[in-house]
């Protein structure tokens, strides 16, 4: 009898896992892929929508066009997970599995920050980026405040990329001198994993007269008074508030017992949970590394999926080596003025993360485009 593989979540991790399993053990398993959405988009492409370079439809790839043969895609919202029996309840029915992989990502909790729902904007969701595309063209005066509202959060460089690209937009419109740009983060440095990267961001902000407010934890906003409350500091005035919402595991994961400490605990190398036959990959997990953790970014979810696929192949066929996650990944940073930087990291190759910060330079633009194009071509039909 074929093993039943159930993958919850069709982001970077779920898509790569389903694809690799069809390549390695496709004839020996059934693969069901569940996601509440009907389409996927590369995270950094939200900036193309936010700044009016593309429409939402131009960055979406639809699950009806999955390239991997034999994958049974189900559009459904996961409402409950029983990891002990590997039984999953959705709004479209119940699913059972021999091997369960949780790749549901991190939810954005706008309500965790008072005032954010009524008076703030986010650019981490496609809906938020689409709304901002209608607002930013009319920004011509006042203060735009970008604030990180909690940690950890997906794609750590994104708030700084947003500020640099907003600067370029305002310069092109001749409105930069009339708008104050500020970024507030609770972190003591912009990119804690990279001293060199933090220095570059700090320099670029100084050159562009963007205020960088380190150690500033925004805890609430008042949309009427246009003030952001900051822990142990004076409030910050704003005219436009862009927040990186607090991130949490989805409710079904929180209620399942998989995440007693807020995120799903896994073995750093096999990505197994404490429940037999249950793995977790991507943003829903926490993999400690020294004082930090493996970042919540698509490149690492992709890499984790490859390791889990290889481990499942070993379990199913009883041959070959076990899969092993190596903590390797790359992130691309839009640094403004058409320049791109790259962070090349290995989080599990030693006692501390090994990180190289390359650029910024226009030469990394094609690398960023290839990062996106090769994955979309692998996961979706033309």
C-alpha cells in the first residue's frame, strides 16, 4: 500500500517538498498538498505591487497549474491538527496521513498591536501591498513611519528595503524633501546576523536622510492622534504608518500541541517534531542557533523541504541516506537606486552562523531574478 504524504501549506517549503517527492518516490506514495489560498507569490515580489511596478495578478502563480505530476491539491483552511494520529481537520473535510508535514508558515496578527487594524498598513500581505499601491502615489508631505512590531518576523531585511524604495519613489516624484522617512525596530542593529550588512544599511540611510530608530519597540498606535507609542521612549508622530505585524503560528498549530513555546520545535537537522511521522518546515518552526535562530525566509524553507523529502524517501524505501538540513540559504536585498545586495548564510555549519554580505551592486539584480524564475518554472507549468 502506498504511503500517504500530507503536506499542510503550499509556500516555498510545501511546493518544493511536493515537487521533490514526486521526483524521488512518486510511484510509492500519494501526495496531498493543502493550502487556504488558490495562488502563490514570491515574497519579495510584493514590493513590485506596492510600488506600482506590477499588478497582483502579474506576481501570482495558481495552484491549478502545479507542474509536479500526481499531486492532489486541496484548497482548504486547516482548522485542527492531531499530530498523535496524523489526522487533520479542514473546512472541506478530514484528512489522514502516514507522514504529515506542517508547512503552514506564520500568520500576521494585526490585532496584537492596538490601532494597527484601524489605522495602520502592512506590506507583508498581498492585500496590504495592493492597498499601499493606491496610497503611496499621493504621499507628498508629512512623516512615513515604518515599524517592526515584533520578532521574529519573515524576511528580516524587508522593512529597510521598503524605506529605501520609498525614498527612490519620492525622489522620482520630486517630493522627497517634503517627506520624513523613519524606520523603528526593537533590534539594536538593522541586521543582527551581519555586522557588515548592518553597517551598509546604516550608511545608506544616513546618505538618504532616513531616520533609523534602533531599540524602538512600537507597542500601539493612535490613528486619531497619529502617534505611535514606544516602549520606554517618547511617542513617535506619523502621517502614514506602515507596520510589520506581529507574527504567530496559525491557530490550528497553536492548538495542536506542536508549538508549546510559540513556534514548532523540531530537530535542527531532521526537522522531525516530537510526534512520530510528523515533520515541520519553514516559518512555522523555530530552529535555535546560538542566541538567535534560522531566519524565517523562503530560501531556508526551500532548503528544509529538500532535506525532509530525502528523509521521507529514506523512510519509504528503506534505502539511501537520511535527509539532513544544513541551514544554508541566500536572501536578496533591494538597496535602492537599482542596486541589490545578497546575504549568503550557513546557520548550521558551525557554532555560530557563517554569513557573507555581498554588494550592494547592480550585478546581483539578475541573480535575484533567477532565484525567483527558476523556482516558479520548477513548481508551475508555463
